[in-house]
C-alpha cells in the first residue's frame, strides 16, 4: 500500500494495519467497520498532524472516503516494528454533513490558492 501524503513524504510504503482490541471496539462502536476504515487509506486522503495528542507518539488525523464513498474521520499512528511500517488506527467515525461541507469548502479554497 502506497500512502500518498505530504505529511509522510512521497511514497511511504505501508505494510498493513495494526489493530488493537481497544481501537477495534472504538471504531465499531462508532459504526465504522474495520474494512471501511482501511478502505479510506486506499484513496485520496487528507492527513494532518495532531500535535495536541502527540505527547508520547506522533498522531495524525485523516479525512477520506471509504470504498463505499462515505466520508470518514480517522485518528491514527504509524508503527514501524522490524523495519516495516503499519498504520495503527486509534478511532474512526463517519463525518457529519456540516463537517463534510466545511472540509469541501476549505479544500476548494486551498486548491484555488495553489492554482489547482
């Protein structure tokens, strides 16, 4: 899996996902299946650092769409045991309409500023 994000640098190769019991339960309680959360990483993904919650390990926030096209908000870390990089989701939830509208407006304004 090749994660395309300026936050990680070009071409970060991710081996897979590292789910723990707590994150599995949290995502499923919020209505997002593990497969849906993972599918968001296969498409375009906006990734932002989360410095407020990164005291012990660097965390990231991501906005993307699942394979079914639903907008999802994901908090995750990167783990690199044994030299391979894994995504460790912390939580995932579907976004509310107001959040989606705000994100789409901000993304369009950013694209205009950059000439794209």
